[in-house]
C-alpha cells in the first residue's frame, strides 16, 4: 500500500517469518516458572506489536513472547484445529467473528476472563457467557480504491456493492478467496447482509460476469495485485480494510512521521468505498492443552491492556476494542469510516458458513 513503493508491502514483508520474534524455540514450564519463562503466541501473518510494548510485557511478567505466524487467519485456524491435540502454542490470536463458531465448536480454547474486559463494549463480547475467547480489535473489511487510477480516467470510484457489478468497473476488482481468507469470507458475508440469504448468489454471478479476480489471501491481493500498493499491480479495486489508507502514508517514502504535521497531505492516495464494508472482530484465546497456561493467561490480559490496545492502530491498522483506548491522529484523519456496516448474526454464520462457501466456490471459481 504505497504511493512511492515501499509502503505496507515492505513493512509487512518483515512480518512473514514463521519463526519466533526473538529467534528462540524453547518453551516455558507448565506453570510458567523457571527456564526462559517463554509464552508462545500463534497468530496470522499480519500480527505486529511495537518492541517497546512487548518489552514492557516482559518486564511486568517475566515472560518473553515467542510469535509463530501461520498464514492468513483462515489457514491459521485450520492449522490450529488439525493440531488441537498437540497445540503449537499457548495463545491463539486472530480468529474473527466469521470463523469463531468453528473454533469454539472444535474446543480449541480454555476459558479465561481477561483483565480489562469491563472496558470492552458488550456487542463485541460474542462469548461473554463462557469467556473462551477475548475480543482484541475490530476492523471494517471494505473495498479500497486507487485514487490516481480513477482521477486519471475521470471515473468516479465505486461506493456500494452494487456499483462493483456495473460494467464501468469490469475487470478492476480483486478479492480474496472466501474459503481460505478471513477478509474474503468477511466480504462474502457483506454481500449476504446486503442482498439476503436468497439474493447474494445472483449478486456474485453478476460480479463474476464483471471480471472479478480471486486470489488466495490479503497479502497477494493487496501487495501484488492492487495498483494502489505501488508494486506493479493493475487492479485499482481490492478488498482490504477501512484502516488501510493511513498505512500507505505511515509506511510511505518518506514516512508520515518524518513530515511536519502541518504539511501532511489532505488525503491518502487510496480511498474506501464505505458502502461495501463488513465489521470483523478479532479474538484471542488460551489454547486447550497449552504448555504454559499461566503465561497464556498473562498474555491474554496484556492483549487487553491500554499499552497494547493503543499500539494496534499503527502496527496492525485495526481499531482497539477498549472504549478508553485513544486513537492516533493518523487513523482519525485518514481511515475510512463505515458508520453502520452490515452484520450477520454469529449463529447465522455458524449455521450457514460452510454451505455459503461451497455455493460461492461453485459460482465464482467455475
């Protein structure tokens, strides 16, 4: 996501290693005492946290965090289910409301009521009765557009889902696979919410006829295919997040931090079609059978701390769930805002997700 080529693509490239952030493979004892006092976090490729914030957790608890990244969130959850009898780590972060019921039904998590939960709105506490998972952040999955592409052609960017099926936007949109990608699934759910359980199929047939491109995950869609990322892509429309535009400036060349605030640009080089959004909520949970459950519980508390919550807007470009967490100027000024994004009830997702994915696959990947 970059105007002059080193933006989010370059920044996120550093996050893709599937090894611990400190290079260690040692695991802590079951009670978290002795040894290296290490706690392992299993997460997706886009997880990030500032070194200073992570170091603060270590100083406060004595635990070092070993980060294992496992691809897109959908792939990560599948891997966690396959390895649930011998979990790869202590805490899993990144399962969202589109996949939550599957993870809960598989018994992936042990309950823990995290400190700070009283500052989290009830509407995002989707497992409040049992506390098997802790809400950590929210993000609106929306179509992003390359402003320069549309300005150069005198074409208004799309604003709604129905606009995307207009022949004016033929062959311009790249989306993620709903079967393998959490933003891809979230976008499918946005169309279900907008067109109903009996109408979304016709919409996707129109979108397919209009030349939509499907790739496996967000990294490929945004950093390889989207022209607004500045890496040679030729698709000016991509399914991403409402908070993606400020990332292109924060990681720009020069980065926004090196520009006096009075000289900041009026807008980001990419925009958000706010009529296409679906709200995701990301959760973390203590994995059943974790080698270090005490460290895992401490890590869950940390993920809801003010320090971590106020770090996520400019590291993962998502919104904190704590009501008392402050948002930085970069987000409030440049992020898209979906005032009332459509939702699908968690139970409805649970009851229909696999069928919808199968139908979508047959319609779009034909």
